[in-house]
């Protein structure tokens, strides 16, 4: 295809910062690779409050910064509006890649100004418990715009794709995330800083929101007899009562390191005894793909999206069932050999099925097949 100028928004920050999530990890992997393929890419980052920026280029990706509100639900919408106006009035791109269907309203003015627009949709947003009724209604109504207005919609979740196709009687594209992880070398400094020992802790990395099921995980872990720790890395971009409740646990085996990024988080993932993903709702989880790519054992909820990734290479528990999760944690503590066997099978599976090179090739194919309308 012609080397279009690409603008991207809807994630929080490239490279990831405090409060970042799966969309930021995706942006981190996707856009520098597109630059290496010869495309010009501009990424719109969010700034909150008195935050400022220090870099304007990341691995060839031009970075633009827009301040937004810290009010949950409105931060993405306002930032995306500002990015849209900047793209239109300064003509910064021919093709716009939007993350999250909740931002699909901005595809209308972009299309009116002859921009080619694609939306990456990672799940059924209106089913996420982190939203109140108004947020869920807005996201439900936005799904109609997502389905109809853009030049194309890209799903990382085959089940969401099928739901949209059935509902709107249109065809959409499915492109999963990739999983390649550079070799991770042991670094003792992160363990010393957090008071941890390799293979002596369970791990979760992500946002502290109800969708992620941390309340099930904490309840389950409290009932398990073990000297291993539970390390919960991350937080919420807009701290809530839910996060405060999570952090107020009295179990001293549970550790809250805050945000950890880059090599350090990969080291924590690599040397965990087992990673636990207790989510109620997911798209195609980049964290699970990373864990599998590192050869780290995994326990995850049995939602269809997780099973699509792991197949039979992970220990699964019934979604939302803390008792079943506790039983699975106890099981893996007693069956280290079984856990190692599963993790090796997961490594083979993820190398065969999930490649970032394929992800880039597929995005270029999708971007090129839809003509301006």
C-alpha cells in the first residue's frame, strides 16, 4: 500500500506511563513497527493535571500531547476530541487509527474531512462493570457508530467480532495481538527493592478495576495456606473506592508495588511462580500472551477469550468463583511439575499462533483494502 501518514489516539501513553493498560502495550508494539515499515506515525498522548512531557519521539513515532480531565470516562473522550481537531486543522494524517469504540463518535468528523478511519475494538465495552449505567448506555450506543461509520473495524477478540457481525450484518477483521518477548535476564535489584525472592510469589499486573476480578483473587488467596506472596502490580488511572478497598487488605503476604514497567515488569513476570489473571471481561489479553511467551505458568478465568488464547496450556477456574480459584492456587502449589509442563506447552502454542510480524502484516493489509469513500 502507499505509505500513508497515520495518526493514532484512544490509548493513554506511548511509551506506557502510570495508569497505562493493554491498549498502551499494543501501541508500544504496533506503531514503531509500522515506522520501520516506512510509514509516518503520529501518536497522541494524554496529560493529566500538571503533568508535562519530556520526549517528542519514540522509536520514530512522533508524539503529540493533549491535556485532558481526570474524570473517569470523560478523559478519553475529551482527549480524543482534541486529537481529532488537531488532525483535521493541522492535517497531520491521511489515515487515523482509533483505539476503543467509545471514541467512535470522532470517526464522523474525520470521515467528513476525508480521512481514512479504522477502529480497534478489544471487547464488548458496555458489559464492563467499571462503567456506571450512563457509561454503559453511551458505549452501547457508540457500538452502532463503531459498526457503521469507519472504513474498517479490527477486533482482537473473535467472539466480539462474531457478535458484531451477527448484530450489524457486516464483515469485520480479526487480528490478535503478538507475543514475542526479548530474552529476559535476571536482575536482582527489582527483587531487593520489593522484598521478593524468585519463584516465591504469585503475580498480577494490570488495572485495579472490577473487570479484572482482583476481589476474587484476594478473597481466594487469603484462604490458601502458603508462605509465597501475592504481588499486585498496577493500579487505576483514576483511583476509585474499589481500588481503595483492594489496597486495604490486611493480609501481609499481599504486596502492592505500584506501577512497574519495561524490563523490571518482564523480570517479575518471568520469575513468578505462577501468574494469575482473574478477569470477568477481556479482549485478547496482551498480558496473557506475554506470560505465555515468557514460559511462565498461568492460572486464568475460564472466559471464552482467555480459553481462545491458552487452549489447554493453563490452569483455569470458573469466572467469578473465588472458592474454585483458591482450589486451583492450592493445586499448583502441590504440583510444580504439572505447572512447568503446561508452561512449556504454552510457550510452543504462543510461538506458533501469535506473531507480531503477522500482526503488522495484517494491519497493513486491512489499512490498504478499504478505499476512501
